[in-house]
């Protein structure tokens, strides 16, 4: 493996290297396959990392510490001139030099504290990012909903202009027309690209239209931020706009998907699942990429490929940067 796919999947690369590998993956099926294998292999570890610690973990940890101290006490046949120090005196005394036993006890206490705090910190950060992401989606929904009210019930349509034939085109439209006022709403706090992409921000429609060919791809990829959008459906030889029908199971916006396979999903939240905003305005964090009961897959069409929906109820969340054409990518 010549490319650092593990670093790419885990979000350990800098923004430039992450983008380089992502560009390579678009045309290299082997790299896509390697990334999918690594993601599947890491899923059990990610789930464990964010699990809730047992309620009595602190008691178990303290019991373990004192058991270890007792097990490593060293006896002596020569009576000590002074009484033995208690555990409290060993820890708190500032006038004694450090003995091997002191170092041993301190190491156990430090390790135990790390065991206690790490799961809580991970869970706290994960939950905070999840809530912020859901707030972003609710704010975006307010903009989409208001747009539909002033446009005869329709959400924004994907233009035939090649520079804007991508789901990311929604972001400049909503920002420039004032339906969304906070640009930060387009960036999931858990997405590895958010830090690098927030600084240049969402490009304007004019910037995209006037971009040089060599700059256009990079602009399109970050044009919609770190979310993906349902771009409409194919009918009559063109892409039709989505009509706001308040459907509870129709995915409208979601965490940005990854890869091109039928099993693609978002890595915004460590691959554990994705926040999805549905057409009736509710947001749900879902572990899979397929609706329960209906069988609709959120990130591919009913034909199993990345394309606009093949009928009006076929919602397909597509990330910015994938060219949209009727009937194909």
C-alpha cells in the first residue's frame, strides 16, 4: 500500500494530503476497496471507544489500585526504627525522596485516572459534536423550507451550468439569497475537512463561474461544505427539483458520504453513523445507510449507484464535487 489509506480513513492526515488521496480514490477502484476494508475493520474499535463506561468503574479502579499496592509490599526481617508510612503519607509527603514503590503507586494511579477519564472525554466530545451537527442541519432546514415557501413549494434546483452541476451548489444559492445567514452551518464539527475548508469558506457563485479549469474541481468539492444534499430526480431527460411534501422518510441533507460503493457512508462522526435531516424537518442519527422498512438507501439510487434519484421518491444524498448528469455520475 503506497498511499496512507489508514491515515486517510482515520483522519490523521493534514488537509492537503487528505485531499490528494481523496482525488486519487475517485479514479482508483483499488484504493476505494482498501479504504472500505479498513473502515469495516475499524468499526468495532470506534464503537468501543465511544461506549459508556460502567457505572461502578471508579470503585473497580480504586479496588485494583489498592490490591496492587498490597501485592507489591516488601516485608523485612529487621524491625524498622520508625513506624511504616501509610499510603496517604507516601503520596503526600514532600520531604521524602522518590522510591521505586512511590513511582509504582503513582504510575498505577495515573493509569487508573486515564482509564476513568478517557471514555467520558470521548463520549462528551462525541455527543457535543453530534448535537452541534444536528443544530446545523436544523438551521439549514429553516433556509431550505423558507426557500420552498417563496418558490412555489420547490427546493433549489441543480442548474444545467456545468460549474454548478453538483449538489454543493445549494450552499452558495442559500447564502447569497439570504435564506441561510451563518456560513458555519454548512460544516459538521466532526468532519476532518471542516478546519481546512472553513478558512476559505463557501465560494460565491461568481467565484465558481469565473474559476480557471484547474481550480474548479477544488472549489466544487468544498462548495457545499461537509454535508451532502439530495439533488432531485431524473425525469423527461433532465433533473427535476425536489418538491417540499414534508415526507418523514425522504432524506434531504445528511453528513457528507464517502466512497463510491453501494455501502458508502459518512466518516464525519468516525464512521459510527450519520446525522440525516428528513423532509419534514426532523433529524436522526442513524447507524446504517438504509431506511428501516422502506428499503431506500440514503447515499445511492434505487439502481445502486451514485446518481440523482430515478423517481420522485428516490432520495440520493450526494456530496459536493461529484458531477451530476442525467442517468449517470
